[in-house]
C-alpha cells in the first residue's frame, strides 16, 4: 500500500530543517565595553567575533568623546575588520580618526608572510602575527604585537601582576591581572580562570586613568 501524500508536507519538513540548521549556527561572541576616563564615561569599544569558512572574523568599533565643561575636547573613532586563522592574523582593514588625524592600516597574508601597509609605507612580517587582540589570551605569550592603528610591529613584555577579585556585571569574579609594557603607556588586562577577557586599564596623557568595564 502506498503511503498517502500530504500536501505541503515536503515544504513543511524542508522549512523545519532550515530552521534547525539556522539555530545550530554558532552565534557571534561579543565583548562590549563601556569606556571611562577617570570616572567619566566617554564611549564604548565593541568586539564581535564570528566564524566564517575562511576563518574567524573580528569586527571592532570604538567611539570616544571627552568633554570639559560640556565642550568636546577630544574625539576618537576606530573601525577594523580582521580575519584570523587560529591565532594568526591573515587580513586586516583598520581606519582611525584620532581627533582629526586619520590613519589607515591594511594587511594581507601572502604565503607565510603578512604584508602590512600604511600611508608611510609597507612592511612584511614573517611567522604567525598577532595584533593587540585582547580578546584572545594567546597574546600573553607573545614578544611582539601589531598595532593595527599605526601598523607598527611593537616589541612587548608581558608580566603577571597577580590574582584579584574584580566586579563584572555587578558580581565579584576571580581574575588574573597581567601588564603589557612596550607601548607608550603600559596596559593592564584582567582574565577569568577560563581565560575570558574581563577588563582593561591604562594611564594616558595627563595621568588620567583609561578603564574598560564590560557591559
């Protein structure tokens, strides 16, 4: 005996399979930070990491605005698109407006070398290159990191400061504090016991404290 055909059954099954497939796709990982200068909120810095067939795709966006007596004295806008294969940078497009100074950095992998281009020229870097990718704790094992804003491949030293409890979304979380030296201003980073990036702090011009607080 033939099984009766139900009108629309194939369409229904196909739709259900498509929905199940869409739900199974991994959602992007987001690090969304509110940025403070001393105690004043000045903007945000957002990192969105997705998986692509060609690698891990990172989108970065930052907007800062510093005001004194309601007058804007400093603006910063940064946008970047990065492609990663594992912990190695394979492509980069970054555009920055640093209070009127415009910077563009591009990079592309050619074989085993990454060519980095800026308005001042280009350089070719061998091996697995990492930027200041704070979201990836592998940077803590590096001796050089690429500054995507300037295109400079900077020598760095990274030290463990110690274990601390820090406030994250209203709760106290156990974290390890690290310090990156080599850039003009040392950078402190906090990671959870699972190596998740939780916070950033640095001292900038005028002795002011720049601080990232995750939302």
